C-alpha cells in the first residue's frame, strides 16, 4: 500500500485551482482545511487536518487562544493525478 502526501497550502496560481478542484471532488470543504496543511493518501483513503467545528453552532472551536484541529479521513473519490497534481 503506497502513501502520497499532497500539500494543501494556499496557492494563487494554476496549481491552486487544480488543488481546489481535487479537494472539492473528494468532498472536502476547503474552508475547514488550515493553511500549510498536508493530506496523506493511504490506499483508498485521504487523511487530513481540519479545524474542529462545533456542529451545533457551526463555529470553529477555540482552545488555548487558537483554533483546535482534528484529523479526518474520507474515501478517495478522485486521484490527484486526475487534476494534474
């Protein structure tokens, strides 16, 4: 089983557009992904860090004066190569 790392940091060029399209094609909300984040692809799963959300209020959870983060895994729907990544 191979593992790939995809840098999810903000890009303002064509790669940024490709990255945004890939993230959304895999059902990931780009607004929840912190800047300077990395997604890991493990077989048919993507694991990445998101801002922790209080789903009752829809607000980011703040702890120790910063936003809390948590890991999330989702099925890999679209491979990065399909988007030129």
